[in-house]
């Protein structure tokens, strides 16, 4: 199985996080960060910057890699999570995502991927980590099923170089 690298960006400011409600495609009807697959010739960082601009209307200025999450036993994906704390532009809805700001204590984790409840607090608190998740089903090809985590591992790290 080939693992596909994908990106995910969380915009954070004043104890709030910007999430997008997915209107179409993989993960439809879930809140998530902004990101997606790499295009030919792109680095992970380039893809994160492009996807954030396309999906949220924002140009990342100050950011860091907060996590690497493997889903290989359930989805052939490795997610590279970035936290952005400074950007330019105006938040804008796209064809794919409807952006909404949430206070840290009001994040709609029950409307997100099931794995988010295990790592999201780490990302918004500034920690870096590597993680792996296994979901109960490995045939959710649309990313829309109520697919629950059955096992996981999270390791805090100093850097993700």
C-alpha cells in the first residue's frame, strides 16, 4: 500500500482556532483544519501553504510543524499537521470549506474525525507529536462514516525535522 502524504493547517489566535466545515469530497460534513494532497513537485510545506490559501483565503506567514499522524492501517494517509500563528489575507469560504472560528473550549470535536479528540489539545497547546491511529473500519473510502478509533499511540517530540 502506498502512503499518501497530506497536509492539515490549524490557524490559531487569541485562544481561538479556525476550522473548516467540509462541504464536499473526502471527510464531507466534518470540521477539520485546511489541507490536502501534494501536487506534483510540491514539498509538504508548499502544499500546506497552497491549500490554506485555496481553502481559507489565508497566506501562512509564521507557522511550525506540530505533528505527523499515520493512519496506514485504516486509511493510506500520513498527515503533516501545521499550526499557523501569523498570516495575511481575509478568511474566505471556498467551494470546499466553510471556515469558522472556535474558542479552544468550544471546539466541535464530536463533529470532527474521531482521532482529533486524542491529539487536538496537544496541537493547540503548542506541543509537537507523532501519532498513529487505527479505526474500526478500513473501507471508509469517502471519509464520511462514523468510524471510531480502536487503537492509537502518541509520542511527544521536541522536533519534527
